[in-house]
C-alpha cells in the first residue's frame, strides 16, 4: 500500500472559504493576538500605552491601521522586549539572516515549532507534494537557519521521505539521486544551474533521473507577470522539471508557496494577516506594489503586529483555479532598502540580477551600491567571468543601456574570487548585493 493511501492530502478548509469568511476568521484570531501581546510583550504593551491604543476597539483588519507599524530596526534594538514567554519555555533559537542589518534572535516554543512544521507541510502540499514523495534538501539545517529546519519538519508532517544533503558537493547531490531516487529538490534556483553544468561535464543523464520537480527558495523564478524570468527560463530549457517558488522570512515563521498554476504564492490565513503598505505606511491598491506587512497568528514566543518585512510585491485577491480563495503574492520586486536611484532611474536590485543572468559568459556577480561625492547612488558590478576584456565589458554595458537605460561601472574578476565573496563564513545566503550607502 502506498503511503498516500493512508493520508488524504488536501488544503486546509479555511483556504477554500469565501473572502468574507476568511476575513471574519482572521479578525477573531487577530483579537486573540492583540490580547496576548498586550499582556505578554513588553514592547507592544509599551507601544499601545504610548499611543493610547485600546485593543478592545480594534475589531476589524481595517482597525489594525490604528497601530503603528513594527520595523526591523525595532526588532534589532529591542529584541528581548518582544519575547512573550519565559526563556525556560524556549526549545529552539534561530536568527534572521542579517541581510538588512544585524541578525535578530528568533526564539521558538514547542508549539511554535509545531506551527512551523504545519506551515511547511501545507506549503509543500500546495506545491503538489504528497506522502509518496522523497525530498532532497539542498539547504543547510544549521547556521541558525529557520528554513532548512522548517522544511525538514514540514516534510515529516506531510509524511513524505527526506534526505538531507545540504548545499554544495555537486558529486554528492547526484550520488544521492542515483542511490535514493528522490523526486523533489529543495534549493535555490542558481544551484540548479550548477547541477546542470556538473551533470553535462560528467556525462550524467539528469533529464532521465528520478527528479520531477524542484521547490525553489531565495531567488525569483518568475517575473511579476508570472512568466519564467531569465534564470527560470534557463533552468527549464536545460532540465525539464516542474518548478515551484516559495517565499518566507524568519520573522513570519510562515511562507507563501505556488500551486501548480504558478500564479503567485498562496497566503495561509490561519497563520498570519497580510497588509501591503507604501513608504508612508498607507494601504496600496490591488494593482500597486506594496511592502508586505504581517501580523502573526498563533505564535507564542515572538509574535509580531504589523511587522514590515522589507519585501515589496504585488498581491492578488481573485480565486485560484486550484480551489483556494486565499490571497496570493507576486515574486518579490525587491527590498525597500535596496532601491537604487541611479542617474535618474529608480530600480530594485532583482532587475540587475535578471539582466546579468541572461548574458552569456557572466558566471556570477555582486552588485555594489555606494554614495558618491554629490550624494547620489553609484553602482559597481563585479563580474566573475572567464572572458575579461573591454569588448565584453562594452557588451554588458550596452545590455544595461538597452534594458534599464543606465550603464553601471563594471569590473571583472575570476568566478572563483566572486564566489568566495558571495559565500563568506558569517553568511548562510548567497550575497549578490552590497549596500555601502
């Protein structure tokens, strides 16, 4: 008997409810969160008192707007004041990546860990996961990283098999595929390109392997029209597997994952409330990009109210063909602190990445932004390439002029040198953007 014969694999009932029913459900859970943080969180108790906020008068999601937003700076400066339980109840400590500043400690209770595992189990199910699958985790489970741990625990709840290989060691990746026959990879998309190159160099027939799909993290696969971007298109062209994107952050302890239709990451309304704000903290219209801002539901250790994630995206409220009526988010446009204003053009860093990924001969890169003597942004792109001459530099600059109307400075180095800069000892994510402003 297959494992899937013993488990009915479907999405939670709330995600198929009407928009109004989902809203009513969330408002009830919101009241529980506000009462909890008002009693348990030194930070929110003080915030509510200083702003004369009576939580008994906050009854709708719209009423949440009475509460000031919480920022990453608040978390960095007052980390311990957000903790709502005695430290004796904490069973696991994690930290944020520190992409936008000093890492924040994120402590979790036993119930928080169960919530995290639940989130990932329904997220993998959203990406067509079943108990019959075997997942190959090409992510770290150490280095204080939430994602790898979350995936592992979620796969266990799903009832599927898992093999933890970790990032790197391309030979070991294919040895695992040959020995264990996993059918789903969990990795960053750019690592799939490394696997493809390795397989081609070593004569591995990867297109006839056991791998049927990949759940991709950390990098965009699609543009905001849900078409595969340059990186996603390269992968699909060379390895004909199904690609799913998933987006999350440590502070959310929840994720937005694509279903088979690939039209945005689905919101799990039982885990968080999502708002989308402009730079002045006003709600944006459905057709405007906004900063994802979340309110935790069901978190014990470090719940957050109106926390601005720093991530800019579009959101969509029409029902999906998969049967879920939950809101969906687009691939990330960028991070609010990574907006580059260069020679009259405003652009987010992912626009640079997508262009560079499409230039043959660019092996890897880092975008470095600094402030010049007149107070405006300067952009330097350090490119790892085996072709390092003025003609190639001109080709790259012309690509930028054609597609982005600006041409940043370009410096060449060896791919090995750039890779060492991308993966330092103190980081767990690939560095592609350095902000020296």
